[in-house]
């Protein structure tokens, strides 16, 4: 009997895709013990945008959040999403910083690290994979799935074999835009299962409506693990519903270890959380519907919700369709990079700038300049020579591994932040998001002083 295992995404990707990662720890703390008893292969609960959001919006220490989740979920593997050499930020970091971040992630409770590079440049995941394995955690090499003239089955299989040669424990197919059709999923998983020995994981979204049937085909082809979201936080730009697929696969004779009664308790808990997000405006109904235009634009869920938020803030939602139409044009200019963080944000910001300025590439972000220069790795395809000339002028792009040009950064950052950092984890927070981390440290220190003053007054 074929076994199908589930990774639950409500604490990370579902949260990120539907409500822009605004779920506070207190919002889900009471249900953690149930999540731990449901029978999941893993709980995706960290990484991605959660780290940034904790510091920037939620006034939470992301490391403390992770430790609390681990304490409440001792029986289930905790999983995070890591952007390879980008870690959780939007630029490349030195190797010593990558290794320190991986090591501390595992020490604080992470068991599975899903590691990807936005360009599928394997050079940019090798250090993170190596350190993950050294720390005894599960290294899951992730293929960023996209559709373009240069992305085909042969290229994906070659990438997977190269990842396996690095020693990864699983291969994950990361379909961030929900554009992988059932046939494409079947063919890809079938090819991977015949060419690699490690388990295959499939991750997709419901953005286009394909999600559930894509996972059905993936499992039929032999996928070992699938990503799903508890039903109240499923659908739209999120993942397919956990309970529905667990029920369906079990009925078809697959071995499914999930406890349906516990899943119902989990879903009942998250229903009011979702309703509150709807009521407050944190959950925009636009990201809950099916949008088949994504089959053209290839815009992933998190990117879509961010575009909606950006345009709403600027009172420019009337330009939404124009921005969506500009996204694939910008992507082609840049050599067809997969639309996944940080490339999705970079392409989205550039497409928005092009539309709002009324002139293409009138304003070019520093990130796009860095990308064209080669600081993010090798572009999958050929960059538009006119755009390259406009951005770089006569400057020559980088051809080697960019991280090899970077000086070690951990000790330097530790000296910069000084006593504001109380531990190595604080230093890593500062390296990842300097302004947000400093603001958080200052607020933490002020809160500590107020607590001491209050205690002294009580003693008096």
C-alpha cells in the first residue's frame, strides 16, 4: 500500500499566501498541541516571510517564536523554507552567515529545511545543504517550477540529480504559482522517481484551481509527501485542503496516517481566525478566489497578495490588471526567472514601476540592477540586451559564484550591533533585516526597563 504523507502549511505558507504572514503566535498557540497530534510528516512553520513579518509587523522575536512552537510540538518535525544563499532576505550573504543561520535554525527547533534558489542555480544552495546535513537535519532540495521556453522535463530531472549529488534527503517540486497541470505533475514526478532515489515532495497552490487534481496526479505518479493547508486556510492563493485530500486518498486505498477527528478540531480553531482576518481587512477576498489568469501571468500566491496590498496602499488598484500583464513581459526581459522570492517581489516591483511611471524601466530598482549584474546567480535564459545595456552600461556582469566574492560577515555584524544583540540569534536577525531588528531590539530594551521600574515600584 502506497503511503502518502502530509506537510501542513497553515503556520507558514497558507498564512503568508492569504493574510501576508500577519498571523501572530498568540493566534495559533492554543492549537499547537493538536497540530502535534494530527499525524503530519511535518509542520511548515518558519522561514519564508515569517521572519521578516515577526520583526516588521508583529513585534515578535522569530527565534523565540520557533522555540515556543518546538516546545509545544515535540512529536512532529518542524519545517522551514530557506532561500539558499539569500537565507530569508533579498540578497546574497557570505557563506559564514549562511552556515550560522542554518546551525541556529536547527538548534532552535527546525528539523527539515527546504532549500531553494530563485534561479535554480545549484551553486546557491550547496552551502546551505552542506550545513543542514552537518547539523543532522533533513535537507530538502527544492526545484522552483515554472513554464517557459527554456524550462523542460529534461532540465528539471538534471537539476534533481545534481541536488541528489549534493546529498539532499528529499527532492521537492515547488510550484509557487499553482500553474503545474495534472499531466505536468504526473510526468515530472514519474521522471523524478525513475531517476532519483530520495523521496519526492510536491508543493502547489490553488490559485488557478488546479491544486487538488495536480496533487492527485502527483501521488498517482509516486509522490511521497504533499503540502496541504487545513481547510479554513486553504484554497485561493493557498494550498489544497488537508482534510479533503486525506479523505480522498484514504478512500482510494492509500495509507494516510492523519487523524480526521483531530483535523476537525484544528479546522474549527482556525475558522474564527480566518473570519477575524476577513473582518479586519487582513484577508482580501481577491486572494480567495480562483484566477485562471495566473496560467498566463504565473504570479504565485504570496506575490499576488503583496501586489494587491501595494496597489491598495497607493490607491492604484485600477492598475491591477495592467501590472499583471506587465509581469510576464518583465520576466521575459530578465531571462525567464521563476517567480519565487526574491525574484517574484523584484519582478512585481519592476512591473508595478513600469506601469505607474507610464514608461518601461524609467525607474529600475537596485535589486534588478544587482540581478542583471549577476549577484543573484546565472539567469536561466538570455537577458534582453537592451535592458542589460540600459542598466549596466559598459559594466561587465559577474560570471562566477557571487558568494565567493563576499567577505565573512558574522563577526563584522556582531561588532556593529554591539550590546543590542544579546545572542548570536539576534546578530542573525540584524544581518537579515538591520533596520527592523534594531527597532525590535530597542523596543525590547524599553519594555525591559519599564518592567524593572514597575517591579521597583511594587517593592516600594
